[in-house]
C-alpha cells in the first residue's frame, strides 16, 4: 500500500496524533513564552553589580544569541531530518526520539538555579530543547496526510492545534497555582531558589512524556520509499537541492508559499515571543497578570482554531490564513493606538489578536500538506521549518529596531510590519481547493 493509499483509506490513530499537540505545548507555552523564558532573563542570571535595567539587557541579548545558534542548526538539518524520515519510513520513530529528547531538556531545567553561574547552562538547554522540538515537529506535521483523509486535513489540523492550546491552558493554570497561589506550600516545595518555577519544569516534562504515548501506540508507522532506505546524508543533501530546483520549475506555487509563510510565521512567532515582554515593560503587568494573560490567550487561540476547523475545508486554507493575518494585524495596531487605555487595551486587543493566531498556524500546516506530494511530506515540512528559521531574524530585528529608536510600545509596530509583508507575499500564492469526500 502506498502512502497515497493510506491517505485515501480511513486513517488510524487520528485523535492520538492530534493529542501530540496537547503534549508538546509544554515547550512553546511553559518553556519559551511564559515561564522559563521569563525566568532565565530575570536579574538573577546577570553578573553581579548590574542594575535591573542592565541585567535585563544582558540576559535578553544572550537569549537572542542562543536562539540564533539554534535557528542556524535547525535551518541546516531540518530538511534532511524530514527527507530521511520520508525515505526510511521512520517518521514516528524519529518523532518519538526527538519528543523525549526535548522533554529531557525541560526536565533538566529544574537544575537551573537562580544564579549567573547557571545562565549558560540554562541557555544551552533552551537552545537544545528548541532544536529537538523543531525536529519533532517536522516529523509530526509530515504525518498529517497519513492520519487524515484528503478532504479532512484542514479540520484535523485545526483540531490538533486547538487541543494544543487547551493543553497549554491547563499547564499554565497548574503553574499559576504552584508559583502564585499556594500550590508550592501545599506540595511541600520550599520557598527558596525559585524551586516553585523549577518544579513546573519537571511537571512539564512528565506532561510531554505521558501524553505522547497514545501516538506511539496508536498511529501506524509510515512505509519506506523503495530504493531509498540506505540514502546517505550527502546524497540526501544533493537530492534536496535537486528537489528545490525542480520545485521552482514544476511547483512554483509551493515555493512562493514557503517564502510567504516563512515571513508571516516569523511575525506570528514574534507576537507570542514578545507579548509577555511587552506586557511587562510597556503596560506594567506583573508575573501573575502575565500568566493570566497567557491562559486567556490560549483559550481564545484554541477557540479560534476549533472554529477554523469547521470552515477551513469549506472555504480553503489560503482564505483562512488571509483573514487570520488581517485579524492579527488589526489587533496589533489596536494595542499600539490605544496604549493610553493601559491594561484594558493590552488585554482587549491582545486577546482579539490571539484569536486569529491558531487558525493561521493550523491552516498554514494544512496548506503545506496539500501543496506537497504525499510521499514527500517529511522533506516538505523540513523545508517548511528551514524557510521559517532562515528568516527567524526578521521579527527580533524589527522588534529591536523599533524599540531602540522609539520605545517598547513601538516594538509591536515592528512585528506588525513583518506580518504585513507576509500578507502581501501571500497574495501571489494560488489558492488550493480542498478535496471532496469522493476524491
């Protein structure tokens, strides 16, 4: 049975596949966006004698450097990770290997004590976890065509993304209880050395491990592509370059989408990466308020993804992406224009903005799947990750330039500029109709 035959038949393990979004949300939500990323940039990790302002600048700078290193490695390796998974028929195997590797890095974050002596260790774990998370995501996304029939890929993709947001909500609620509302005391966790924050990392590790088990048990492994099982790394790179040349000639629409999505996805990632920073610096939110915003953001983003699941296969992925990007841009400009309203403006327009992030990301995954051949999903999603990482400097650079020239609130304009450029590039991408149930 070919991979296409698998896609046409009633797939097995669809819910178990979607549950990995729930499991893996621990990394982008708890580690990157709202808990560990905020913790590792606190004043505890700066050299002695630094003021709070100097400490923030120091830790933020080196956090960015660690992200650049991780991004370069991902850009170089991700497409080969995907291609070799395609050819060997071991997508699930490598998904699970990388899942448990990034789960392990989360667990090791428990040992990052609040001291400058542990700063480099914390950054290495964050960068390594990000690399393993991206490699896992490449294999996970490439399995969409195997767990969803062609006419249902949009619905299943949005459903998985929505489950991920629900998982993030539950994790943030538990973290808030442990860190802020007496959970640490009830669990016997001493109120020293940021142990409450570090214990949340251990909880997140077990969250990933436990909820990724259903995929391992229920989702069938893909079949290898005949004649390519022993393909070496150098040969894989040569064939990858050849694939890009062929893509430019035979499927320029896919190449255009890779470029457009790389730009706007970086803008979307920047919104979440700097949202907590913007809330703290420009609007004066404390840690509790930031976590509460994170919970609310995941709720509305999850609702947006679930709503998108009902419409994407009917109206098309490109239209969902287009409308969603417009919604994010409107919300971002609202945060800037109504800054004088304070916290009300940040929560109102910020949550409006977050409503559209889930549908945009999930629909992008679906459109990538539909634009790619079924036997090249891993390679395609490796390129998807690579193009995204290749321009991953855009959002941080725009943020830094606008903040440096003006003030922190102007950083949101820098992010919106990236999204506008991505939206304009998307206009040249031809829409792809979703297959019907009879196709």
